């Protein structure tokens, strides 16, 4: 079975590409800890014009969809309070915002965060938001299927470039909670 590294000609350790990453992502990689060595995180340079998952998969091959993950920012509201959280699901699924996410946040209402809020609060670019380097006070929900993939192709914090990260490493990120059923077909 191919892995995401097979789709790209130039795959480098993310530690060698810190200048290509947004500040929060580079800082998180510099201070990496966990059972997965930082050398397992890889960076691939990609054209920002094909940053969206559907276009990237069309360009590199449909098999890559099964090993790509999206990170979306959601806002849960209850009693005038808003809680931002990030959700990571495989790209061929969608986040169960009104079920799993709303219950996890204890919110009356949950929805995708407005683009300006997601970008402004994360310090990352729209279309490149990644779970690595998110604000420490955000809950991070990782679908169990993402945690189980050997490698996931994810955003790098910007529209240019992607990270290839073991699913296990995503499940071990600070504040991460692995949830069954977060991603639905």
C-alpha cells in the first residue's frame, strides 16, 4: 500500500523546513515531544493553487484521499460563551459538528468557525490550518481513524506545503482527544 511520501518527489524532514512554516507550526516542531520522534514529521512543497484536498488528490492520485486529513476549526456556543476547538478527520469524511463535537464541547450550538476567526486565532492560513501548533487552550479532537493511519497528509499552517505525520503523533498532540465517529461519511 502506498504512503503519502510516494506521491511527492521532494520529501524532507520538517525540521529542515522551519522557515517555510508559519510561526506557530515551526515553534511546535522546535519543541516537539512525544513517543514519535520529530524526524518522523516530513514536509513536502506543494503549489498553493492545488492546496485544497480535492484538487491535490486529483493532481497526485485518488489513493491519496484515504491518507489525507483535514483540520477544521469549530466554535461551540453556550450561554454567551464561545469555545474554539480543532477537529481532525480523514479527508473523505466530514466532521460531525452537531453531534460529536457539540456534545464534547458541552455546547448548545456548534458550527464551523468563521474564516477570519479561524485564521486570526490560529495564526495560520485558511486552507492550511493544521493541528500542530494550535493555541494550547483549544480542545483538539482527532478521529480514531486518523490516529490509526500510518501517515496522514495534513496542512502545514500555510497554503504552500503539506506535512506528512504518523497518525499516532496526531493523537498524542497536546490537548488531543481521540474520538470514534468524529468523522462521518
